[in-house]
C-alpha cells in the first residue's frame, strides 16, 4: 500500500502575518517544482495568519491546518474556535492533541475524543498527536501510553473512518530538544500505532498515515522518512525556515 507522505510545518506560536507571507512566497515555488509526485505539504500557522496562508496557498499543492480547535459548533466558549470557523478561514485540517496542548493547556483524552470526530464531520483532516514522555520510555511504558492515547482519542471515530485521519507519533522527549528518536525507535512506535488501528479495521491500518515528529531536520529527514511505517513528518523548529522545510519536503 503506497501512502503519500505528509510533511507538516507546525509553526507553534511563531510568525506574524507579514512573516507568514514571506515564508509562503519562498516555499510555494519550491513545492511547485517538486510536482504532484512529491510529498503532500501542509502549513500549520497560528490562527491569525491562517486566512492569509490559505489565500496564498490556494491553487497550489500546499494545504493549511490549524493547531487546535474546540469541538462545539458555537456558543459561550471564550477564546475557542470551531471546526466551521476553521473551514471558513480556509483550513483543510487541524492538529489535535499536540503534547504542548496536553502539558501546558490541559488538553485531555476526553476532549480529544470529541475533537477528532468533530473535525472529521466538518471535513477537516485531523492530525492527532500522541507520544510518551522520557520517563515513560525509560520505564518501558511507551506502548502502554500509545495504546491508551490512541484508544481514548479515537473512541468515537467509526472504524471505517480511521483510515482518513493522520496520527503524528511525537515522543515528548524529542520535541524541541534536538534529541531525535532513532529511526528504529520511531518506526517501531509507528508500526505499533498502525497495529492498534488495524485491529479495529484492517484496511484503515493500511491507509492511515503515521508521521514522526520530534527534532526533524534536513539532516535526519531522509533516514526517518525512509522507514516502512513512517509516512511523513510533523516539523516544529525546522519548519520556521522555508529553506530547511523545503529540504525536508524534498527528502520525502
Ligand atoms: P520540533 O517540534 O521539530 O521543534 O521538535 C515538533 C513538534 O512539536 O511538532
């Protein structure tokens, strides 16, 4: 089963609207040059830059995703945005459950169990992040943590719909630390996540794309992306520079 790799630029809380414009103007010609046989590319800007990025990427091979959303359609939820609002702003997808949201902003598996189906129902591609902490890996709990997150966060998604989501395996100890998981560690965890999905629906297990995230750079991208069960990357720090990000897309 050939899965098209998905390379996503997670800008986190970086870039003004003007900086987002500069980035797109530099990146788009590079992606264009790679053509439709290259990896699928998604940029995940902060909310405020999202409409502009969507406008600039329209008609190109680059998609746009938000970094979070709330599961309700509308109402008294100060500070939140809905799936419908993201679609209206031009988003194609949404990152859900990033470890920074889980650790710093109280994101729970219970909330994610509602967010993933809400994104799917709206027609947004959910990119669900899962991953263990350093202590959990040292204690040999990696698979237990991944199983708990995948089972809980996808509990309300129909088995046949699982193939249409993306899961990003992001070991927390590798995010923004410069410490990358070895290609073998990353591939083993991705294969394990795929087996959890396949246990619910065999075809979905073949279809679902599993990204690796955590200190992906131009220098290590080819090795990570060459693994059998890794179908792309969620890139943080190295996605802020259009040249570095384009090099990662090229490696894919
Ligand atoms: P990093 O971040 O590439 O800076 O490690 C990855 C992520 O948090 O998605």
